[in-house]
C-alpha cells in the first residue's frame, strides 16, 4: 500500500494506495480499526523496505524521500523520524483531490 512514485537519484515521492487498492486488496479485512491497523502495517513494511535499500546502498543516502499523507498524523511522523515541511501547492492540491476520492 506504499508506493514510490517515479524514483530517481534525487527524490522518491511516496504515495499511499488508491481507493481501488483499498477496495480490492483489503476487501477481506473488516472495516474500521482492523483496516486502519492493517494499512499501518503495510505502510510500515514499505518504510522498512525503503530503509533496508538505503542501508544496503541500493538507494543512495542522498535521495530525498518526500510525500504527503492524510493517513499519518504529525506526532506519528515525528516518532518515525520524518522531518515535516510545508507542502507545495501541487502536493496540497493532489492530497485534496485524493482525499475526496
């Protein structure tokens, strides 16, 4: 459920799964807290895989990992070690459009 969009030597743009992914990949999971917990596990597994690739020099340490999220709150992101910055207008519009979806 965590995707790296257009990765390159400068930046990896992280995105969460789409509504389509949720409907088809998560249809066997009960709605509510169970779904939220499963999504959190999937996102954390993706982040761990990303960390492993950085530690094993598959992804250069100079690559910036960026993304916007309505799934994680600021407190959780700080605990995970992310640095929060104001999103650009493009990212805010993209997040809004995807949030409506």
